[in-house]
C-alpha cells in the first residue's frame, strides 16, 4: 500500500494547473489518499470533472499532467 508521502510526490503539480488543461488529481479523506478515475480541470478556483463539468465534492491534495 502506497504511503501518503509517496503518493503526494507522484502528484507534484505546484500552484494551479494550466487553464482548461485536464489533469489527474489526488484526493484525500479520512480513509486516506486516492486518485480519481477521471480527468479534472481547475476553473475559477474550483475543481471540476473535465467531462461533466460538475464540481468535485472531494478534497484535492495534488495534481499532475496526464501520463501517457
């Protein structure tokens, strides 16, 4: 099982992602950290599902550009 520190290191995006750039996000709750299975965008200070445009109801603790 990945440690929190190792997972955070994998999602090392600093600041805000480029505008309208879909990214992978790492979220955290009382159970631990997890990657969302869909791309997200950071729009007007809010994280949103890239496909649906819905606002996330999760705490985002890191992001990274999609891996090939």
